[in-house]
C-alpha cells in the first residue's frame, strides 16, 4: 500500500513540474483558435470588468391582444441594461413591469431602449379604426388632485426620484438648482439651526458607520435622508409612512390623541398623531427616545418635539417642512424643509424589501479606521444629503 502511494506521489510531482516549465501565453493573448484581432478573453469574475452590456428588450406583450371597446388589457415587458420608455403617453418605465391601459381604438404600442432598440405590439379594439400614437390618450393623465373624504390623498412613492435637500434648495440634479416654490406657512421665518441654551454641550459623537448605516431606526426627517424611497398609504383615519431603509414604518392616527403612556415608553421614531390644517396634514410627534441625532441636536432630551407639515404642490409632489423644539436644550423653535417628488412611473406601485443583515456598524467589519472612501468598497458611497449607504444590508 505504501509503495503504491509513493508511486502516485512521484508521478504527480513529475506532471506538475512539466506543466510549470511549459511556456505560458502572456496575459491578454487571444485563446488558441481565436480569430486574428479578436479581443483577449475577459478576466474571470472578480478579476476585472467585462464588456458593456447592450440594452435589449426581452419581452413586450399585450394580454389580451384583442378587446372590445371600453375593455382594458395589460402591457407587460422585461428589458435589460437601459432606460425603457413606452409611447402613447406612458413614458419612462422600470426595466420590468406591467401597466393597465384602455385604448379607445386599435393601437400599436412601442417600447424603446435607445437608438435602434425597439419592439412593438398591436392591440386590436373591435370595430375601430387604427390610430397613431399621437392620437391616443395619455395613460393615467389626470388634472385632478386625488382626495379622501375631501382632504388631499398623499398616497404614493417618494424620495428616490429627486428630492430637494433641507434648506439647500438643490435637487439631485446638482448644487445651485432652483428651489421649488414653497406654500405659505406660519413657520416660514423660523431659523434653520437651533439656538442652544447656555452651557448645553452638543458635540457630535464620532460614528464610523456614517450615522445612518447601522440598521437602527431613524426618526422623522432623518428617515428621509437616506438614498432609498418611502411610501405613504392613507385613508380618512390613518396615514402610514413606510421607509424602504431601514425597513421601518409609522402608523399615524388622524384626529386622535397621543397614547396616554407615550412619554413613559419613548421610542426611536416617537409617538405621532395627525390633524388637518386646511389642506395641510400636520403630524405632531413626542416621546423620542433620544438615541439618534435629529434637527441638529445630537442627544435630544425627553422633551424633544417635532411638527411635520405635508402640503401638496401639485398632483404628485409634496412640500414637507418640519419644526423642531427641545425646551431643555434649545431656545425657541427652528425649521427645515424640502420637496418630495412623486414616482409616477407606470408599474411602480410599491417600495422594495430591504433587509439589514447584521445590525452592526462598520467597526466590526473594517476596524477602527471605519469604512473605505466613497466608491471604494461596500457601503463606502454616500447618498443624497451625505448619508452613507447602509452597512450589511441588501435590497431584495
């Protein structure tokens, strides 16, 4: 047995030595049999970037393809590596999705992904004459603001498709962009920063995670400062806010009092109730637990209080302002504001699932030096407003 193992070892050693001494093709040399002038083989996964992916339309279908006047159908599509758009008033759409349409006459829909990448589907409406794209009603167009029980309906998805930063007036398009028009507000003249009481220390505690990257809940306006969207779902008795990151929610009763024990059991996002001031929804929040900086106060006291005001500035956008006060640490009130742009792309009807995997900051992951510079590693890039991308999480 030992003699057999020795023979196998010697043969293996000889083969390895022969392979090592054989001339190797230099890096970047085309593989044997490749056509002259062909590009060298791309490195394996992890060894470099491969060739750019060409935008393509995988599927574009109508179901059903034939309908009677007044009936509806579903357009569905799947695309890759581009920005798809559908004509007949639909406009830009997600890479994959569906949309319900009700054409008045036989119509040909075209989805495009740039020059030369297009696909069409024709929907036959019985007894009608085919029309061109320009003659078809724009899908979902409406000049009337949605309302519930006579009040504005804020239901929708916001935040990720463009939002003006607090007090800066600039959107995602770059610094210096014109600030959106602001509706009248009784708080418009408040300062943008708190005036601390004498002797109050308000020193920021260094946080290698970037302040919003440790998967912990984020209070009020801080929850809107990360590069992920949020969704509002509303009825006449409640308004609910769902933040994709870090997967938190606020259920806010309308025209109801705060919980009797709210201050005895403070929470990350506080206890919120809402009321109407004309067409402006006013959200009053107390009982923050003080574990997260908010409004420029690093460690809010038990008396910290916010008033949020949501006002429609059109059929899809919301003007948002928040008024802060902390009687134990600051003098008077101060204010911040921004405009949220609604995501009205067809087929976009909900935010996505985001899972924080480890609920840790960057110290255990990268050591005391913290995360790598922007763009040089997991979680290194900062989002709008300087918020770091979350650590240890994934969008499902």
